[in-house]
């Protein structure tokens, strides 16, 4: 980079009586005693920078600021970053108006350095999942695991004209990649476990039954296949991956990206790189039984099929699934009641009578429904907010499913005793 430019527009507050002209604005900046202006350059921390401060537009309510660093180096960029922050800080604290960045070579400089590091880690994760599946499930895993309609859609899509089933992992988003290895899965659902345990007496509990009980505890594929040989905690890896994702989004969406952000990318990638490389080596020595292979294929299919839909669509699906389960619980527990057509009354009645002592209430469910049915509100939610909402959906649905299982098990026991 030959030179580094930052351009800002200051939209002056209509209520302010000072700083409304370029010359007045310069005087306010100089009052900080950190910046000294000459006709073509300014001095800040003993460094010289080119500048241009002028009126923008005919209404004279906007000031254009252009700052230029001619001698680009790591040290000078740090000083230049402090200078741009000073301009924004003074404008804000003096209540001059709001500052909009319209060009930012500082972010560009640090983003260019960060991208190859993020790219490497992202593709190491893809390599890990691909080698793990090919070695343990076989070459047919992509054909068996991917829904037919999705693979056809990928082949036909202009966006994926170079689609190749053996390049499958390159169709999966960064944040979703880690789910297959680090998301917790139950080997048996609560409903199935309750059905198995209901007919048993205490004397029937043995080693095999205890093994079945342990399957209810969610475990990750990392815990099952890697953790015993690699000293890295799954929760720590997930946390680092999530932070790296947020930084990746800043790079991808041209957001403000600082030296501190770059340093964090370097720290995270240096932490994750050796862990992923060691895990890739480990894939060649794993021994997995046929039942586990079946589970892996099923897990991958469940994870990968979600990529056919946007986060908004997935959230809407989760909310609908939650309501259907609440309605099912209502029908089980209010079989003699009149049929209620209002979903609000179904939710309200179910929580009042069946789920009244739980962590969540009817208003939480109504909030999820209101968000899912209002596209304007939903569009304003970012990916992280939508994922948080889906987690709430999942937590409420687990409570509802447990009540359903308990109630059905009680009915079965009553029938058996008749």
C-alpha cells in the first residue's frame, strides 16, 4: 500500500452554534493540543499527515475530512489510527455531530493481513471433517449424506457451477463447520429412554441399562473420538471459533477492522492451528464401529441439510415446530376440553396448567412467534441474535417434549395396570 487514506463526513448538528465551518472545525480539533495544522499538513505525535477539510454539499451542514498517511509502516499506521479516532472522539464529545466513515484504508490494510490466516483455519476445519468422514464412513458419504434435492440444486445453481460432491465442505458456511465436530448430540432421545425405562423395575437395572442411561447425556464427536488424545477442551475451541467467526464477518462485510482485531485473529489462529492439524493426523488411526458410522452419517445429513435454508427460514421452522409440540401437549392434557382455535389460548392454557413452574413462560413463546411472523423485525436481527433465539426455541421445546414423554409414559402405565 503506497498511501493510507481515511475519509469522513461530519454531519453537523443543527443545534450547535460552533464548528459549523471547516476553519471553525479545525480550531476545535487544535484545541485538544494534540494536533497542529499548517496549510497542507497537520502534525500529530511528531508525525506529519496530509489533510483536506472542506464543506460538502450546498446546504453547508456537512464537513468532509480527508486524512492521508504517505509513509505506510506498522508504527505509522498505529499513530494514524489514533489520529482518526481523535477526530471522531472530539466531534462526538463536543456534540458537533455524527461522523460517518466513507473510506477506510486502515481497516483494508489489517483485513488483508487477517484474511489468509482465517482462510487457512477455515479450510483446516473442512479438511478435518472431510478426512474424518472419508476414512471412517467411506467415499460414498457425500452421496449418502446429502439430500438428493439439495445436491441437484447445487449442481443446477449458477452460484455453484463448479459443484463437486467431493468438494462438499466448501458449500458449508464458516460458523456451521464446527457444529459437526463440536455440537453435542444425544445417542438416544428422552422420549425413547422413557419408553425403555417405564416397564422396568429397580432390580432390572444392570450394566447394559446403565449404558443406555448414559446415552442421554449429550456428547460431541470431539469428546467421543479426539479429546482423549488431544489436550484441547471442546468448549474452549468452540469459544475461539465463535470469536474468529465474528472477526471473519468484519473482514467479509468491510466493517471497521483494527490492529487489535488483527492481533486477536493471530492469537486465535495460532491456538486453533496445531489443534486442528493434530486432529487431522488422528483421523487416520481412529477405529469406529458400524453403529457409530451410521450415527455419523445421520448427524452429517441433519447438519448439512440445514444449509439449504437461511437463518431466518430455520428460525421460522423452529418456532413452528415448538408450537406444534405445545399444541400436542395441550391436546394430550386437555382431551375433554373444547377445541381452541386461538394459538395464543393454546399456549397460555398449556403454560398455566402444565408448564407453570418452568423457567420459560407463555410470553417467551409469544415473543418468538411475533418475531418469526414479522419479516421487518426479523431482517433487523443479525446471525448471532437469530442463533440465540433458536437456542431459546430449543430449550423450551426440550421442556415440552419432556412433559409429553412423561405424560405418555403415565398413560401407558395406566393402560398396562388396567
